[in-house]
């Protein structure tokens, strides 16, 4: 509210927008949405109304996630109870903390639903708007790019990328016209150094290593390397998805969802720092990812439980950070070991039809 209040008062220079928590570091979509909240909540004073609004965002997000799971037929129905009832941390992020992460995730899942139905242009609009609320949505971009290429071709991909970029320019226009460097550096700053005291995933490291640029570069290289390893099977899935999507069979969406969710998980696993509100970046995708591994049901549930424990440990400890990494490694390894041959899904599609 303090950050957007500057915009309300006519300040369009990003370098001059800040609050008690520091400078404004989110893209323009965040500013517009929280400006609306600023007026709806009596200049940020009516916290109860804001909580009701975020409760609505939470319910909309659950509806969008449930629709994805219902169409894909990947996880058992009882897991929907785990998604909406078991995470104290997620409830806190949505209804107590009022972060912008849940808003970005809501628009993301809306875009995924649209992509699944073949509404690529509209899906790109919602996806780009999600990025404009918080930049972490770009973690899905590598897999989405492969989906564009497989289903839309080169020219279609250029069209979708133009839509995504065009919306960013349109939303950021007032700030870009005032001080373009301050806006780009402030809202899309990839080199920002996080505070060690808030890290969830790297507590077991000495602080001097945590803030060292070499550590950040190493994580980036490992991130890119793992994306490259998965790129070939992902592209195969996306081509099969493009071929089978016209059949109208919902479970075909499995070919689209797995690369998308895995790309995001890899990004989370190699993040320079995870703060507590970042849990919603991938919380709703965890059941899907775990049911894409060869593990037993009990091991999948144990991994979910350990991840929840790690995110509820405050402050984080050496053990909680290490366990979180082990869980991430187990999920990614399980997905890699169980690279589904698309012919199996073709057989299932024929049976369903």
C-alpha cells in the first residue's frame, strides 16, 4: 500500500517508489492491482475486507486447479482434500499475509486452463499478466515456449511471444516513458541479493557463500543444464499434445502439464533463496508431480508431509533446508526416471473415446 500510494500521488518514476519494506521491485501489473485494492480497502486500512478479497482469490485458484486435475485425471480425488485443507502455511500466505504471489498464481492457472482448451492467444494474455504481477511466473516459460513451437509453429510462436511482450510494454508504458531504466532495473532485477535471515532453502550454508555471486552463477548454470536435459522429452510430449488435443479428451492435457509443472519445480529447486510466501509458487502442482513419479503412495504422501514441515519451520534450520532439497531431488529424479512414453497415453485416449 505504501509503494502504490506513490503512484496514486502521481509518481511514475520507479526509483522513487518505496515503502517501509524497501523499494518497489514488482512489475506494473502489481501496481495496478494493488492500487485497486488501495481504494477498495479504504487506502489499505480495511484489512478485514482485504482478507475477504484474498479468500475469494484463494477459492478461485482452487477451482482452477481442481478443473485442471479433473480434466487430466492424473491424481486420485482424495488428494484434492490435501490441497485445500492441509497447509497452514498456504492459508497464512493467502488470507493473513496478503502477498502478491497468490494473485500471480491465480492468473497463471487461469492461463493454463485456457491453453488446455486451445485458447492460446487468450492464454498468453493471462500468462503475461501473471508475469506482470510477479516475475516468478517466468519459471514456467521454458516449457511454455516448447508448447508454443509444437502447437503453433514458428510464426505462431512469434505471435504469442509478441502478445506477451506487448502486454508488458503496454502495462509498463507510464513508467517506461518516465524513467525506463529505473523501471526495467527495479521490476525485472535478476541480480537482486536476498536476505539470508529469510531463506528457507539454504540455511545450512554459511552466509558468505549464500551472498557470493559465484554461488548464484552456479545455481543458474545448474538450472539451465537441467532444463536442457529435460528439453527433448518435453518437446516430444508437447508435439503429442498438439496432435491429440483436437480429440477433446481431457487426459491428453497430461502431456502439456507435466513439462510445465516440472520446469517450475526445477526453477524453485535452484532458486537463490526461497522465502515463505514462495511456497504458493508450486504448492498446488506438487500432487501432480508426485503422481508422475514411480514411488509408492505412502512415499509420495511422506514427501508431501516433509515439504509441508519444511515450509512451516520458522525460522528455517539446517535440517529443514536440507530435507527440502532432498524432497525436491526425489521428485525431479522420479519424474526423470519415469519419462512416460506417449504411446501409452495414446492407448488410454483410444479407450476413453
